[in-house]
């Protein structure tokens, strides 16, 4: 989203979507495909012309954020306002959404109308400040919207949004640390490689069966079991996945790097699961997949 006025008085706006990984997290780091969906939650950034060094206008003591700003914005002359509806550190792509929003706002400031692909490339440079060596799935799906098959070294493929089911997100309330989890999986190789390969194959199976809730549910359940075998689940995430399955979800899996974060559940109707979660004191919400961004 770009401030149509483009004026200095209103500042320059950019928006980035959050995301969930439907299948293939961690596997995607090693060249296997992943399936990811942008969600309607996200982050908005407004840049304002200011004197002095570029800075975030409200106090935020995150050195990684400072590093991302230094990659994406000029060193001098901008104030940055950030407004986000995404939970932070839950595997829903908050850092990628922020970097996409910053990239869009900065490109708008330069008077450019970039394609989603250009936004994704610039945002990935910023997201490296957060996660070391991200695969790019988060920034790509955040910039492009919709549902994407993503594989390193291949063109991302947009898929039509699923019909006949929806997602419920259950939040463990615990932050996961993507960089540490990715390093943990690297240390567990080559023993975990068969699980990673299978997770990649499940991504393509899910891509081919996106409208079939029964198949998607089975894929979610197997993907969760594989991620647990890889070592990135936690007892809390296992509990949330079991809870979802026993309260109306056809399938459930952790989504994102793990070690905390969220579980996503595939449901025909979100009512039963949301009611049960609320009665059990769990944080859960229905989550809509965002439309693709215009080219
Ligand atoms: O940022 P998260 O927690 O959604 O994790 C991203 C997915 C990983 O595959 C674990 C890492 C990556 O760079 O693809």
C-alpha cells in the first residue's frame, strides 16, 4: 500500500502481510518446497521527513530493528512509525512484514512503483538483520500475498486460495527464536534429512490438494509429527495441536520455526474450536488468508 499523495506532509506508507507456513518450514532452508499463505494481519509503516539520524519514533530497544533500518532506509532524515496487528516472535512473519512495509514505504518515498518481487528482494536484505540467513519464504509471501509455493532458486508459484475450509491459530504465548531453531536443525543433520525431504514432498501434495480439507488435515498432522521428530516442537505446541484435533480440527501443526509460536488448525467451521479454546483459557483466533497483491 502506497500513500497515493506521496507527499512529505502525510509521509510515505507501506504495508506488509503476516504469514503462516502451511507446510515445509525448515525443509525450505535446504532447498525443499514450502507452502505459505499471507494473512490479513500485518504491519504498517509510515515514514516522515525529520531532521537528524533516521530513527523509530516510539522507543524500541531492538538492535536487530536498528540493523534492518540501516539496510532499508537512508541513515539520515526519516522518522519511522510502526503499527502492527501481528504477534511478535510467533512464527507469523512479524519481522518479514515489517521489512516489507519498510521497503514499500521507502520505495514510495523514492517515487517508485515496484513489483511485489522487487519489494520481496529488498525486504529480504532487511530480514537478514533479524534472522541471519532466512530462506526468503516469509518476505516473499508477505510481499506477494495469497498462497505461494516457495522453493529456493525457483520462481515462487501463486496458487488460488483454498476453498471449503479455514484456519484457526492457537498461540502458545511463547516466543520462538528462528535463528536458534534453524541452527539446531542444522546441527541435527544428516539424521533429520529424511524428515525434511518428506516435509518438502508434503508441501507439493498440499499444493495439489488445497481445496480438500481431508487431505490438508492429514498433511498438517503428518507435518507436525515430522517437525516434532526434527526436534522443533515443544510439549505446549503438541498439546495445542492435540487440543485442536479433539475440538473439531481435521488437522493441526506448528507453523514457523517452532520452539514456541503458534499452531495452525484446518477446520470446516471455526466456531467449535474457538469456543472450546476460550473455555480452556487458550488464545485462539480465526485467521483469513490475504488476497494476492496486485502485480
Ligand atoms: O520466521 P519463522 O519462525 O516463521 O520461520 C521461518 C521458516 C523457517 O523455515 C524455519 C526459516 C526460513 O528461513 O525459512
